C-alpha cells in the first residue's frame, strides 16, 4: 500500500513537470493539509503557515522536474521544501526558533510513509538520549540548522558538535535495532 502511494506521487510529480494542472490539483489536494500543519508546527503562526504553504506549492509547480524518485518519496521531498521555506523565512526575518520549539512535535507531521509505530519507537529512542546529544540532533536535524549554526547556537566547537551528533546517531541506531 505504501508503494502505491509513492508511485502515485511520483506519477503526479512527473505529470506536474509536464505542465498538467489537473495533476497539480490532485497533488495539492492530497498534501496541502499536512503541509500547512507541518509549517504551522515549525513556525507557530497559522497565517504565516498558510502563506508558506502557498510558496511550497509554487515551488512544487516550478521544480517538479527536479524530483528524483530514487532519492526519496514525494512526501519527503515536499516536507523538505516546506522546512526549507520556513527556514528561509526565519533567516530573512533574522529569527531563529527557540530550542523548546524544536521538540518531537515535528515527528507528528512525518510523511505518510512513516508509520505510527516507527514514530513512537523513534520518540522513545530520542527520549533516551542525554540532553547534549538530544539538543544537537534537535537543532541540526529537526531544526534544519547547519552544523556550523548548531555549534554556534550551542556554544560548542564544530568538532565537538560533530562528535556528539555521530554518537547520538549511533545510540539511536542501537536503540532502534534492539
């Protein structure tokens, strides 16, 4: 069932790249609600989230040809665009999200392909990390900051941050494989 949804999105994106507005409308109808909810979780502003969602779907229309199904599913590509639009907005405004806002609520907006059980397992594994590992992952992965930005925000040397992230990912891998 999951593969059918991926194939449908890939097909729609290929048709959007060819200029088919009906395919764009179907893709929009399928994903707009989740994109708006995800953007709202990231920026905590309903009106801004709707504006950013419009930017996201404009980018989908313009960049559908750049979608590569072998690099990930359609929803994952869409959520990456959404996250980048939110980050671009923050950077334009000179804002950064507070660390508290980067919590596991982002996992609730995970793409359809990520099952409920997987999200719960990941949430539990993340909860088991030490604070210094968790804060590094929150900023670098869920917050979308570069390693340099994350190191600066946490007041760490870049090498120390990279070591913490590498260790945290190893601990997550162990926890999820157990």
